[in-house]
């Protein structure tokens, strides 16, 4: 039987206030063009408040076979799913799901928390709302600069997709929802790593993940941001409570290490997808495709 390496390209559509709405629309269109060039079907995790402003782009994405997932309601500083009260989480998640479903004209079944944060409470509510997957864990990622800083739950979370425990989103259990982790081996397989360490390094990184997937069927999950294909403002914010900012947003200097030219970022992404596509067992799919097609095919 032919081996398949599932590759799940995922994009987090964040507020990104330093990019104009017109810039966001152009960047989204460039992302769709890039995906079309490589015949990639992907999942866009979109925060709901921006969805009506990008309705045309979202409908084009759906028409092209891409999946729309939930990336929270506001993506504001208050939307921290690892510590929000249950009532507020339920309010946010139900409103976000309703907005996204009415915008995309599709059911919303997959979730990634703003700043990749989740909790057992979050997963309980997602399950109530009919979600099939939470993509807010990055197993074996050790990070000292991002919004998660040192997340010990990530360090010990299973590498392969799993049903989480009712007590912890980072342990196996009996919940029906699946956790589909973002790929990592200390370093996460994400666009900021690409723009910092450059394509040559990321090709070796992908080859390692590819070999692992051939052995155990683990999907390779990549996380990018469409608005990185628009000009960035890389100013480091000053003032305010440093510890609070670091807890919510991580250490802001990390973006200063990334490639600063948006056209170069696009070309680097294109180079990476060329390399990924060259591997014979690679099969691109959405998160829902993977869950319903490979984890529980009888539920598709």
C-alpha cells in the first residue's frame, strides 16, 4: 500500500493592525495564488470580526476548496483561551462560529486559538458546538520568545493527533474532539522560522518531519500568516506593563530577526512549497479532510 504523508498547510488570519484593509485583501489574494500554483488545499483560521470585511476573499477560498476555521472572535488581548472564564469562552466561541458560518456559507469545524492557546474548557465548548479538531497545541515546541513562552504542556503533549483528556488539553483522554498539533521539534514548523532561519534550513527541517511521517503517519502541520505577504511595521512597542505584554504577545524583538521584505517572504514561501511538493508521498489536505478521511473515515 502506498504511503501517504499528510501535509496540512494552515494560515492564521490575525488582526495585524499595521496592515491596511486593502493590503490585507491583496495579501490574501497572493496567498490564494500561491496555493493555486501548487494545487494546495489548506485551512484558513480566521478571527471572526475581520471575516465580513474579507467576505469576497473568503468565498473565493471556499470556491477553491479551502477550509475556513475559527481563530476566535476578536483576537484581542482579552481572548486568552488558556485562562478565560468558561461563560466568556462560550459567548465568544458561539458568536465567532455564527459569524464565520454566515460569511463562508459553510459549517465551521476546526479551531485554533488566538496566539495558539487553548484549555480543557475550550475543548469542551468546541465539542458542544460540533467541532472536530483543535489545532492549538504544538507538541515538543520549546519557545522562549513567543506568546506561549515556556509551555510545559506542549513539551509533554503527544506528537501524533489525539483525543484530549477532560482535565488537560495536552494529555490523551476520552473527548471526541481531536487535537491536531502544529509540527515542531523544539523549533516550530511555522512561517516566522522560515523567515528567520531561511529556506535551506527549513528544507532539512521538513525532510526530518517527512521521515517521521513515513514511519508513524503523523501529519505535517505548517502555520503561516497571509498578511506576511504585505509590508510589515517592525517597530518594537514601548511602554506599558512589560510582563503582561510578554505573557500575551511574547517578546516583540523576535520579529526584528525575520526577513523584512514582503516580496522576499513570498519568494521564500514559494521555495519552501516547491521543496515540499517534490516529495512523492506528500498529500495536501485541509484539517477536516485529515480528520474525517484519515482519523475517522467512517464519519466523513
